[in-house]
């Protein structure tokens, strides 16, 4: 199992310092979220410039925006930005994606498409375009929402066959899980009928792993290892933290991403990062 840390906020300088400290402390990945707006009390930074800064300030740790909502972005711009960061980092970028948080100001304040079905269509088309442009070969696209004349993007990403794409998958929802199977990682969520989230347990992770193993082969997707990503909170003691994550690793999860949503104290976040990832 690998361990990532999702930085919950702060100034651009603080985010960069936390990412550098995460590498020193032995974390495997560092992530920052790509939202447009939260509230007037929360300081925000644009994710992609931050990732470029992290890329040139670190040497080992993997990085990404957790997550980039492709449905509210122009996919060809994401393709260019992601290749740039992948090359700056010498092949350490991950692209986590999904429909995005509906509370993001891009939906509630900027008038972008909020219909869930249409956002899902935009996500599907966007991922196909990004993957096609990453190939470095002439690529055109004629979809329901996007139309591209032939384009050829160079240079290609450092990583082959592509930058890993992680996709949010709502467990038990066929369309959502079918999308996940086309790519390289499942960001595991379980949604209740009212839209709230249910806790992901090791037992559910085991079911997800079996589902992925059985159905990915049917789709012919054997291009790389497949990750199952879960998130949670652990204490600063590495052994105590390890006791929490070990059952998830045994069930088949390959990444644990530490979250401290709502924590506005830079000192507390720094303390947790500096304590290092769980050990078991």
C-alpha cells in the first residue's frame, strides 16, 4: 500500500512547504484539490500552478489534483497542462478525476452545467479526448458535447502508456463503475439513496477488488496495474495509524490518502505530515 496526503488548504507558499515536507517524511503522494471557490474565509490556490511548483521542488513523491472535474474544464487544456506537469516531475503525475463537488463555485456561482447526467457525459468525453491527445498521434473527436478537428499534441507524457487516471466510482452504480474500469484507478465511494456517503469498509474494498479483477479483463483493459484508493484519518503515531489501514491493505486497497478536511491550522497539518505515513 502507498500513502498520500491531501493538503486541505493554506497559502500557495504553505502548500508548497507542506508538499516538500511530505516527501521528506516518507509519504508516497501529495495532492491538492481543484475547486474554484469555497467561502470568503478559506484561502484558495489554483491546483495546476501549485502542482508545477511541487514538481520542480521535489524528486520522488507523486502528485496530483484530487480531483480535477473534467466536466467543467476544456479537456484539451487539461491534456496540455497535465503533460507539462508530468514532464516537469519526470513522470510522477497522477490524474484523479470525477464529476466534482457540486458546491464548487464553478457550478453554483459561475453558471456552469450542474445536471448530473450531462456532467457525466462531459466527463466521459473529456477523458477520451485527454487520452487521445496524450498519444502524440493525430487525433480528432466528434462527440455529443465536444468536437475537435485533427490535432497532434507533442511532447507526449513521460509515463507510458499514459499518465495514470484515477476515477471516482460510486460502488453499486453500474454506469459509474463501468467508467472506472476503462482507466487506472478507483477512488472508492459508496453513496446512500439520499446522496450522502456511506463509510467504505475493508469488506466493501474486497468486493470492489473482486469486481475490478473480474470485469477489467472483459473490457480488455490490461495496460497497467489498477489502483484502489480510499481516504481517511489516522493518528500521528505510525504504528497506531498502521492498525487502522492494515485491514484495507489486506482487502486490496493500494493507496490510502490522508484527509484533514476542515482543518485550517497550518501547524496541525504540518505536524501530521511530519509524523509520516502509517506503518504496519
